[in-house]
C-alpha cells in the first residue's frame, strides 16, 4: 500500500514548484502515519526558514483583506510567501465560508506565493493536525508563512499552536476588545491590529480601549504588545504592522523562537496522542523512552507502540 504513495524529499519540494508542494500537502492528509511522511515533516521542522505569522480575529474583521495586502508587500520585496487559510465552516457545514476565502487573490503565475485552504477540526481548539504539519513543511520552503484563522472567544488560542507571532485583529466600534478581555484572549496576541482605521475616530477609540485592556495582563516575557491602526485598502499603517512583526521577531531572537517552537511541537504530539488514545494513553506515552527525535516521528512511534500494547492486551 505504501508503495503507491511517493513522498518527495524536502530538496525536491524546494525546486519542484507549486505542483510538487500541492501534492505533498495532499499527502499530509492521506499518508498520515507513514514513516516517509514523518521523515519529510521532521526534516522540514528541523530546517525552518520562515517567520510564521498567525492572523486571527472574528469573521468580517478584515483578515482576508489584510492577508492580501501583506502578500503584496512581501512579494514586492521579493520575499516568498506561503499562506494557510484555516476554514472553520467546513467543520459543521461543509465549507460555507470557502467563498469568503476565495477573496484571497494571488497571481497564479507568481511562483513565489502559495495559498492553501485547510479544514478546521475540533482539536487544538480548531487547528487540525494537518495544519500544524503543513506549517512545518511550508516554514522550510518560504521566507514568510501566514496562518489565517477565524477566532471567536477562546478559539483565538488556536493559532498560537502554530505561529511565531500572533496578530489579533479587532475592528472599530465592535466591542471586540471588551469581549476579548472577558474571554481572557488578550493574553494571546503578540500584536493587535485595529482594522478599518479609515473609520477615523472610532478606530482611534478602539485602539485606546485595546491598550487599556492590555494593561490588565502581565506577560511572562517583557514584550510590550503594540496596537497598530491599519487600513488595508488605503495602505495606512501597514508599515507599522511590518515594523511590529520585525520587532517581535527580533524580540524572540533564536532562544525564545526555538523554545516557542519546541513547546508547540510538544503540545502537538501530546494533543494528537490524547485525541487518539485518551488521557490514559497519554500517561502511558509519557513513560516511553523514544527512539525518534523529531515531533512527527515521535508521534508516529508513540502511536505505533500504544497500538501494539493495546493489541497484545486484547489478545
Ligand atoms: P474577514 O472575514 O476577516 O476575512 O474580513 P474581510 O477581509 O473579508 O473583510 C470584511 C469586509 O470589511 C469586506 O467588505 C472588506 O472590504 C471590508 N474591509 C476590510 N478591511 C477594511 C479596511 O481597512 N477599511 C474598510 N473601510 N473596510 C475594510
């Protein structure tokens, strides 16, 4: 069976263009649990290139519009961009919001940008295993990776499982900042964008509300969360957002960046095992000494060994 699935090497993907990447991303969904796929993903995870930004916020706040603007800016500086748009609607309704996603407009002839929609799952608060794997892969291939997901209330947490820098979008006059404060969501973003800054006074008021809300939380690191006013259609504030992203990346440095990614990987492995084998399986997994080093290999090894233990217990 495995013979039918040809898992490419990472180097092949580096030179193979969009078609090869699309095929590899499809394999993430179909070849799960195979050694070759785990090897590819671990090779990619160990050789990261991109700064991964996560963009989240409620529907209608302006995420797709902002994503388009960011893609345009990055491409104009010859930076390559991979985008993963997490589609929450596919969970319940089979993709009612995909029309929304179609608004992400990229030049099909531009080899330097790749946009992929992925279904959300009821795991990691909405980010699927496949999304985490796709981020690991695209992170090794592009200069920039942007993960875009709808977040409402607690599900804003989603994106922190996959992003180096989390951008939370709120819009003027929405009361979003108060809602987020109640939900405890203000602890999560590294940058807050007030969208639709062309709305003038309402936008400035939203900015000061958010700044007020942020003072109620103390972060473990000493990062001051910037609140940036952006109007995607006019381009106002986009430079401030680029600066905020660069500042946050500089703040992470190598040490915090590596620690953040390792914590994400560990969470991913644990959540995956918990989903498949429950709390008892996870407890048993913690007692195992593993041969595999990378997160995808570790997850695969744990799953195989727990399954073997289940079978021998049942026999
Ligand atoms: P998403 O659901 O978060 O992806 O939001 P969209 O990007 O689809 O934007 C929702 C609506 O807000 C659309 O009608 C956009 O044209 C509009 N919009 C987005 N950004 C801005 C902005 O900066 N200013 C104004 N005035 N409208 C915006």
